[in-house]
């Protein structure tokens, strides 16, 4: 038995080293030409083009003796300050990765797009897509349940302490911690773009109202206007980019376009909502790129493209 355990441990270690080496060599950049087919499109046409780019990803099982969602999350959500742990969504707490569920004392796997809204469960595809599955504290996950994402003001304090999340006693809603509400928005937008009803896949849509039936199995998720707001308020972090890279290079071979191009959210869905707080937010610079699409600092005598939080772009040439 001890020999089997030792061999299993060595295999896990070699797997982790392999992922680390691949990450070190290839991560940190969007593959050249990855989004070329989407250039020049807006609205639903852009969404269609992005679907064509990211669909047909490599799917992994939810639970298996081979590489499964547990294994992948231990790599994608590794705590950079303690590589033996995973970071838990919503709370930001760190938990020993190898515990997994551990009869409720460990952590579990949160479907950010609640799997009941579309009734896809844990089937390979939408139910195991790690772009929208994150490690989560068991009781915090239970509190979130399948609530819609929307603004609310009742602080959720877990048995283990404050989480920075909010809920409501009047509406079936959940507001994530400010540090990850943009992450959540971009995961929801990914799911609505990746899953368009092809074959047996669900056709997921983001809506701008709260359904009367909180437990509907209709393939919808709310609330669009708040998700757009959160995408603007909580910009993409380096940790989020690294996670996107790990999924692309080591596992699924597809990317979350809204991490690479957060302005796509507004370009696709911005025209579907009326006046709201998003329009009242000051326009912020999300990214500066050169004419080859590479990120850049503001430099003189070089043509640059400024990408803003409202989805607009501006060509700027600094001369003095």
C-alpha cells in the first residue's frame, strides 16, 4: 500500500512540475492571431465570432481517477503565497488543496453560472468547464446557492467570519466580494458566449431582470446591467490572466475572451441596457496596446490604441 501511495505521490509531483514548466515558458501573452477572426465585429456578431473561436474545447470529467476538475482547480487557483493551498472564491480564504471536500471540512467546486439555471449539472462540457468553476468554502457556497448576481446590501457573514459578500432577504441575489466581482462577471459572460445551444449544449443567455421563479431551469442568468458595472469597477488582475493562461495552455485549449479583452463585454451587451449606473461611471483606461496588439506603456512618438471601460477605443500619438 505504501509503495502505491508513494508512486501516486510522485506522479502528482511530476504533473505539477510539468504544469509549472509549461507555464514558465509559454504564459503571459495572448496567442498571436487568436482573436483575428473577431476583429471589426460588434454586438451579437462579435459574440458569434468569439463562440467560433472558443468552442470545441477539451473537456475533462468532474470526478475521475484521471485528470478531473479537482486536479485542474489545484493548478488554476493555487495560492501564490502558499502553493499547497487553493484560493476560495467569494471569501478569498486559503485552504489546503489536497483536502478537497473532506466530508464538508475542506472545499468544494462552485459553478459560478449556477448549474441549475440551464440544468446541465456536472456533465462534461458546461458542467465541467473550469473557466467558470472555482474552489469555494463549503458554507459560503451553500449561502450563495443559485442566487442571481446583482447589487444588494445585506452583508453575508459566514460562521468563519466576514466574507465581503452581500445578499438580500427580499430578493434572491448575491453580490461577490469587491475583489472578485469583476472576475464573476467575466465568467458569466464567458458562459453565455461559449454555450450557444450547439448539439446537446445549453443555450445560455444573460438577462437584465430577476426571474420570478428563483429555481427556474431556464438557461438564463441575471443581472446584466450589474455584471457590466462590476466588469468596469473590478478590472482584470494579473492573477486572473495567469489563470486564463493555465487553462488554455495546459488543459482546455480555449480562453476566456473577456479576460483578454474586457472591453468586449460592453461592445456585445452594452447596447442591450438602458440608462443605469454604468453610464454614470467615469470612463477608465483598461489597456494600452500598440498596432500589433501588444500591451504598451504610454510612450512618445509611437501610435497607440487606448481601450476604455465603456468599450470605446481611441488612437493616440503622443509628441511631447
